[in-house]
C-alpha cells in the first residue's frame, strides 16, 4: 500500500468517524447504515473535496450499494489519475 493511499484512507476514515460519531469504519460499512443522512452526506462530500480535492456526488453516499471501501477505491482512483503538482 502506498503512502498516498494510506493518507487518503486515513482522511476518509476520520471524516466518516467524525460525521457519523462512530469509533471505527470498515470497508463494508455503509454510510446510511451507520446513521448517515442527506445532511451528513453533503457535509461529508464537502470535507472530502476540501481535504483531498476529489469531488464525490452526494448520491454515492446515499446509495444502498455505497460502502466505505467502494468510496475509498473511487477516491484513490481519482487521486492516482490526478496530475502531480510540481
């Protein structure tokens, strides 16, 4: 696992734990199942974009299929494709 990947996952975990008031987050955890709602989802995507520069559609968190692991994979994919700042 690259340092970049570890950092992004740590940021995502922190955001989810803070917004959802949970102690830990696992790859199969679902935002809604952990108590998230549309307001928390809006805050979450704003924090993700602010911290990592990756836009996420709110609906991605509100989907029954949306898991923490899926979100992490999406964010990492976007970060891997992003140009490296010089």
